[in-house]
């Protein structure tokens, strides 16, 4: 009899049926994927691995013998914050397709800023026919905050397209073709040189609020911000203040403290802000399901658990 693997999605997820079908099909040869609410008492007690997607911690707690959970997302800040320290190990989704998708988005929206698309949109609105000075990518410096898999792939893609690229990480790192900085001093060094700053650090206790008034004031005058990481990393009030006084030129925001962004938010109408509905790097169901299936199969056959999150670091 095949083991049962609970699937514990976010209660309000509109994609749960799609994931249930794809995961069930991919894992069918060696496990049965079953929605949390349909588990029997015995299945809840015996489950040692579960697939989760931003779950209610109470649902995870109702599976008392879990050894580890496989997240369907790369971001696991809610899990690390709300699951007990002695709870199940947390495995992030490490899908190479996600790094490729993110790097494509970073390049696309960097080009959007680089080619003055926001200004041309305003000119269209005001019926102004005026050509702006075009700079080459070599004349533009892009700083990438975060040099994990997503940040490194994005930095390399920007470099391959001709931009001068700086990278920042908490600890010292090296990346081919990328000028790397680390630590607080390195952060301000990068911000002061970058025409466009791309935020790709994970949300942890150390990165929450890391871009506040001091950091934004330390940005190069006229710089643009692209936040594809998590909303709480960037102080929105400080950002709006920097945009309003002209120190920063534009912000492309794909993530927010509260999602969906509330209708009352002033960001919707701000003429120096582009609002995106968290679409920079969506999880691709097909490739993600195959990775999840491979991880769970290895565990069921040999007891091997994939590399998991360091709870002290938060990633």
C-alpha cells in the first residue's frame, strides 16, 4: 500500500485544485497525495512528510509526527516564523526554472526603467511627443541585493546584456563578472553607485526593513528601485518620501506588506510607481511537481531529506 503524503495549501489558494491534480499525477507511482481536510485520523498521525504552500500553522501542527515539509515556494518566511523551532525541517523549492524566470523578469523590468518607459507613458498620457536621451547598458550600473540562486542568475543575465553589475550579500561572495560587496559598508557602497537597484534578498529578521530612510537616502540621486523580494524589506513610507522629493526616480514593486495591495493604497496612483501583482517569478506547476516528486521519492526509498532551511538564518 502506497504511503499517504498530505497536501496542506493556503486556505484561500485559488490554485489548490491545479496543484492537487499535478502533484497527485507526478507522485502516483510511489505515494498518494491527499488534501489535508480529507485525511483520516490515522493518516494524520502517521504522516512524516507533507507538501505545503503557505499553510495555516495549525494544520501543520495537526500532523504531529512530521519529519519535514516540502514547500512549493522558494520563500518560506511564514513557515520559519510560525512553525516551532523544534518542528519539522523545512525544505524550500529549489527549481532551476524559477531562477530562469526571475532573471527574465529582472532583465525585462530593468530594461523598462533603462529605456525610460515610465517617462514615455507619462508623455503619452499628456500627449507629449519628445525623444529622451538614450544611454547604452554599459553606461548604466545595476545593483543586485542578494546573491543566492535567484540573485546570482539575475546578475549574470544583466551582465550578459551589457550592464555593469554590482552584487551584495550578507557574507562575502564572488561571482564571475560581478563586482561583489558585503556587509553594511558594502551595501552603502553599492547603493551609492547604482542607477537601478534590484532587491532579491530573502525576508529574515535581519533583512526586514533593511531599506529604510538611511539606505534610500544613500542611493545615487535619480536611481530606481525594483523590489522582487518581499514587501517588508522595503520601507514604503521612506520610499514614497524619496520619490516625492525627487531623490529616487521610479519604483517597480511586485511585492507588498499586504497582498493583494489594498485599493486604498496610495501606491496605485503614484506617478513614479509601477505596481505588479506578485508575478515576477511564479512557480511553474509542471517543473516544480517533478522536483517535489524526486525529493519525496528519495525520502521514501532511502530516508534522505533534501537540504533544508537553517532556522537561525531564516533561509
